[in-house]
């Protein structure tokens, strides 16, 4: 498992915890990240950027996921699946991580933490998010908006 994959795994654990107990103190979160990521400063910064980004854009992400999940609402999804999807959608839409990298990472998380149907469920929804974003990137580039830096997963 790559270092960034491990960071995503830890972020998923924290997002899961957010669903159950959203009032975790920031110091506790930072301590957990440092411990789980073996005090690797750059990985901790990466993980915090993902966690903070998903938290900051959660409502927008849920709207996008609701639109892409046919016959499902985010509220009805398994806690693990919805948080994998939030993390993946955040990386595709806001972090500039290449869509295929995001999908591969999310599917691996779904295999590890989800149920038997989770990998294909996650793959299908994030693929729709990625395709829609790809349709809008050319206009964004024309408008002078560039995607974020590539991910070196």
C-alpha cells in the first residue's frame, strides 16, 4: 500500500467517525493522524487537506452524489460507502487528482471496508462524477481556472 493510500484510509476512518460523532476535537484528530501516519509530516498535511476539504464541501458533495446515485440518496447509503464517495468526489472535483487514480483508490477502500457490492457501487458513481467533470474542464480552462496539482499516488 502506498503512503497516500494509507493516508486516504486514515481519512476514511475519520470521515466515518464524523458521521457517528461530529464533535471530535481538532487536537484529537491531529493526534490520531500523526500516530496512524507514523508522524510523517507531509502525509499528515495531505490527509488533513483531504479531511478538511471533504468537511468544508460536504453539502456540495452530497448534492453531486445524490444526483449521480440512481435510485439512492446519500442518507440511505452505507456509512462506509458514502464516505468513500465523499472523499473520491472531493478529490475529483476540488483537489485535481486524476479521476482514474481516485476511482482506483476508492474501489480499493471499498474492497477493504465495504460490503460485496461496494466496489462496483463506488466505481459507478465516481465514474459519473469524473465524466461530468471532464465535460466541464475545457470551459473552466477557457475561463482561466486550472485544476489542482496532479496526485503522485
